[in-house]
C-alpha cells in the first residue's frame, strides 16, 4: 500500500508543469478563462515592489493555452497563445515557448502573426538555446515560405551571422565599412 502511495506521489509530481502547481483549468469555460487571463496578466509584474512573479507567469501561460484548447475558433485564441509564448521566452521556459510557437503556426495558420511565430521559434533556437542547426533549418523554411514577410530581411541577416558573437558581427561590419571607404 505504501508503495502504491509513493508511486502516486511521484507520478503526480512528474506531471506538474515547469515545477509550478498548475491552476485547475479543466472545468473552466472560455469566458472564465478570459477573465483569469486578464487577472493573471496584471499580476505577473508588481510595479510597486518592482517584482516579477514567475509563478503567475506560468499560470498565465496555462490559462492562455487552455483558452486556445477550449475556444480554438475564438479570434482571441491565437493572440493569447502568442502572448503566452512571449511570456514563456521571458521566463526562460524556451521549450514551452517553442511548443506554443508551433501550435500557433500549425493550428492558427491564418493568424497574421503565424509567420512571426515560426520566425520567433527559429530565433529562440538560435539566440537563446544555441541550437544553430535547427535554427538554420527553420530560418531557411521561413524564407522559403514567407520571402515577403516583414521579418525576411532580419532572417537573411541572422542566417548570414548564425553562431557568430556580437563582437564578430561588429568586427565584420566595421571591416565592410572600412572597405567601402577605401573604394571611394
């Protein structure tokens, strides 16, 4: 009996997301989730105390993802997911952000920021996770699928400088500027 209880505790603990207790969202409808999203968004950062509450940030992400599951046809769903992905990136939950960016791009492809979700996934792999091979493949896919997107120029630059440090990029730029001056 004790073994069963111990296994139950271990299983429950392993199901927790990102080490925070997940809010009870299973029974919430879209309207309730929308209210929770608004409430929690305002609790993530306390300006008076100049404190960031990562637990509230995780709750916010959970509410946003649940809203998209409960009301996928609601125009707010992809907006909430996008905000959730950005929140996940800001608290360094990069894998969670990647999953949400995928969800936006695949499940909400008509959302105007869907291409940006693909770009931000590549950018996160590149700049935050240093997974350059995966970032390169995704940047290239982005360019193939969205060559006219507002992030296309940024993507070209990032591809050309993938894996380089800021110092290397600056040095390269300065060398190009010097060559341009010499040729005049």
